[in-house]
C-alpha cells in the first residue's frame, strides 16, 4: 500500500528546503505525496524551534493535526525539523499524540522510519548525530516553478549569545561547489529563473572546505548557467563581506544588487554582549563601503530590541543608526529569551512591554523611510518578475530585484488588458507607492 503523506513546513526557507528533500525521498521510496497534510495518511509537521513565537506556531499546528487524527481523518502524526531536534526528551512526553519524532540527523532515513512506524504500529523516534543530515538531495519543490531556494551550507559557527541554532543544527558545513552547481543547473532546466542562495551564514561559505570565503567564486560559477536570470543571496554576516564579494556582485549582471545582512544592533556594548563584533561606527563604514562598491544596492537588515542590558541610550544609538543608514528593507524583533543560550542567563533582562515598544518604534520609522524611498522611484522603469493577478485590486503583481519573496513587498501594475505570463519578466514604470508596495503600469 502506498501511504499518502503530506507536510506542513514552518519557519525559514532553509527548513522549507529540508522539507522538500524529505518529501522527495519519501516519494522515491513509494509514499504518495499530497499537497494537504489534512488529507494524508501520515501528516508531517516540519517544525521551527528558533524563538518562542516559532515554537508556539509549531505546537499549534501539531495540535490542530492531532485533532484530525483523533477524528480519524489522518492516521499518523510525525514531527521533523528544529523543534523535535531541540527538545528530544520532551516531545513525546508533552505531546503524546505524536507517532514519530525524527531528528535532523535522521532525515536521510525518514522513509525507513515511517515504514517501521506504519508496519509495526508503534511510536518511533531517532536522533543520530546532526552531522548525518544530508546537505542536499532531490526535492519536491514547494515554490512556484520560476524561483527556488538553494541551501549552500548547514549549521553555524558564529555562536551569537542569543541564538540556539548551533545547539539545534550543529557546526558550519558547506556543500561542495560541484553539488551546488549541479542542483542549480537542474533547477534552471526545470524552469527556475531566480535562484536564492541561503544558509545560516552565506558569506562564510567555503571556509571549511576551501580554507577561504568562497561565496564570490560560487556565484561567478553559477552566473555561467544559461537560462538563469536572477541570482540572489540571503543571510550574510557583516564580518565576512569581502571586497571580492562586492566586486563580483557589481560586475555580474545576473546577481541582483541586494544584500540581506542581519546586523542585530548598532551599540558596541550590546553587540559585544551578543558575542558579535563591531559598533555603530564600523557598521556605518561597512554600509558606506557596500553602497560605494555596488551601485543601486538594496540593503536589508534585521534588528533585535530589548536584548539584556539594552538601555535607552543603546536603543537611541540603534534608532539613530537606522535613520542615518536609511535601509531599503528592515525587520525588527523583540528579543526572545531562549533557554540554553548564554544570553538567557544574563542580568538586566528587559521587560516584554519595553522590548515590544522599541521594536514598534523602529518599524514605524522604517515604514516611513520605505514609503519615501518608494515615492522617489516614481517615473523609473523596473524589471518585474510576474507572480500573479490580484482579482480584488484588478491588477497584476510581481517583484523587482528590490524584493525577495515572502519577506519584502510587491509591485502592483496595470496592463490595459494584456495578460503577462506567470514567471515572465516585464518592464513596469512606477507611478506610486502604497503601504510600501510600488504601483505602476506595464511598459509596451
């Protein structure tokens, strides 16, 4: 019997890629993938366990599917991903509805484990060493055909004091350039126009395999793939932004001038407590260097407010830094006190209300910055990747190079009755900005 299996994948794009690899391995082993986990024999929740809000979302999804299991609509409920890996001892005890908990080191063995679960009708768990996790493999893509994420490394060595990722995912492990290029060529052959490189720290890529930062070399190699239109990189780390990387971004036409660079703070005191390097002066200099070397670059960052010991003076430094730099894209999160991280036991924990209020202040100011930047684009013509039609607004929408999928905005545009093809590139003249999304008209 071919068991139907469906997955709900939560959290970041890196976890999404892991889920796509898991589903491909199950399909290859004879399981039947279905789009809706609620319609499957086996429902898998590919969980996120990074911060408290993500853990809550994962647990809520598990409980919703557990109710369907109780009603007889699904047969088995399985957890994979970060939450299961992080809380190995607690999962089955706290969530007895689960039929299997599979750690990331067992991802390559998932077909055998689920077969055992079904045939023996008993609870299964497996937590081998994290280093056993496959770094690549065939995938059942869950993104539209015209773009795909490509994970170039696993784990992290940065040891930021607030972050549980090294505990969950282990040390940094790069894939070989050959395996990445092979995957990218296959994705482009299947219709992908945009490839997005991801890892916990993409700019560290290759240091473990080749003894040097190798992201620039990898990107140049990928730019040679015929049919690839856009190459984007997310999750860079400020310490490893080399001149070679910036010069490559500026010189290679296929690399979109967009850098995602989570800075987390600007106060030197707070950054040291986070076990990160730099201060407001050095980070300002880095932003200036990036903008000088990569014309038209879009800078995206994220900040954490309310880190233990953050004073009003520290927050003011951060707010002034964000105002001075005028980031094109920014996210801001209130600090989440994560057990087993060094920051969790630091003194001077900031009240929840203060953390949230500071994050709101930064985001309100950022929205105003983005609105003003959008209005400055009026009259310019942008290349837009067509993603769909909004039947309520009665217009088409897509993304320019300025926007990464899921985290940034859209370009909404009218076409005077023309029907552009999904996944195609069109020229759009910007006519306005609404809630930080651009509006425009299709150019003949």
